[in-house]
C-alpha cells in the first residue's frame, strides 16, 4: 500500500480514533523521522475449525492428486509421489470419525523418464501473418497461450515468468534449471506431454507479443520420493477446536481484556485499517501488544485473531523512511 493511500485512510478514520491517536505515549519507535504503522484486520466468514480444514480444489491439476492421496492415507495408509507433494504439509483434514494433520517426508529418490519443457525467446518478427507474392504465408503461426489446455498454459506462463525475470522470480523454484518437469497426472495428460507443441511458437499476448518456441524432451532424471500420511490429532469437533486454537490462532481477545480506548480503537479497525505514525498513541500500542506484534520490526501478515466470537485475519505494515 502506498504512503498516500495510508494517509488517506488515516485522515478518513472516525473522530474517535483521531482523538485517541492524539494522546501519545512517546515511547514506541520514537525517532527524528516518523515510522508509519498500519494495522489491517479482515473478517473471515468461517469458524476457526472450518477455516483450518483443507479441502481439495475442484480442478484436475491440483484437486485430483490431493483427493487420490487423501483416499489412500485416511485413516492409516500412505501415499507416495515423485517430484511433488499432493497435499500441503501440515494441513488439517477431516475423516469420518477423527481429524488429522498431513505429514510428508522424503523417503528416497528414483530415476525415471520425465517430460521436460523448455522455451526459447524469439524476436517479434519470427511470426508473420501476411501472405507474400506467391500466396504463401510468411513466418510461423503463433498459438496464443490461453488457447492451450490449462495444464499446458500454466507451464508456458511459468517459463515466461522465469525468462522475463532472468531466473530471479518466484517461478524459478518450480523449475529444474531452465526446464519445467511434467509430474502431476493432468500435466502428463496435457497437450505438452503429447509432443504436439514441440517446436511450435507460443505468444503470451493477443497482439503477438512475447514469443517463445517450445521444446519438449524426454529425459531420465532422478526424482525425490515423497511419502504422505495422516496423523490423528482429535477424535471430536470439540477436541479439534482446541487443536486449532492452540496451533493456529495468534491472538484470542475479548472486550474486557482491553482498556476502553484500546477496545474502541480495535473495534473501529475491525474489517478495515488504521494508521499512525510514531510516536504511537498509548491505545494503539496496547492494541499491538494484545495482538502480539508490538515488537515487530518488519511487516507481517496472515495472523489470526479470535475476538468476541468472530474470526479475523490481521497484518501490520511498517513504512520506515529511507
């Protein structure tokens, strides 16, 4: 969020909060240059147990492998995959009579044939659509990435991101050197896996920008073996609720646990944002302390708050002058 946006939110805050913010303690982050703190609190429309439970998506790419794994491991089985994990580690899932937490361990490695996808960046003039004097098409016809099936399109977009960032982007973690390895069942059934796109040119935009030539090879590589299992953690919803509160909830508060100014500031922030610059008010310091972020020296997000029988997600954004 930009500083101007934060200042706008601060200016628009209710008069009550503005008055509270004017009473500063002079002790939190006081320095010659003010640091800006923005507390963001979003409402989660689910109970803590509902929010904690993992449900596979409906798609074939990620959902099908997850459902296959859960069918094997609940209540006492195991499921092995090579090169990828089908269910996020530490996820909570529900069985017929119990609740479980997913655990995945590396249990070996194995050499196997895999299909590897690479792309080569091309100049814009590599593709043409005008006919020459002989009546034949010049250049090659490019396929738009969104015309491909989803597993194939996702792979090309990952490789494009890696190329555009010079290997410095987050997509690099999904690649084996400069290649994407087709591992998931939907990927191994995709158009890329058939070899139909080998040598073809793909464009990332509708106007023909960002052209890549696709290379499809089959190589013998060594894959990591992952074994997934389910660990029982609770045999009732009440017991599972205790597990969730112990493991997932970062702050559990009620109105009586806060001073009146701190409670009013917190309740004004629920479902929105509140910003102050150092030195912070006593009320704001108290709210940050109750949320367990008073000593934070960098921005954080994704924390969970249980307040007056409602679940919230909160984050603290720190804007320090350079």
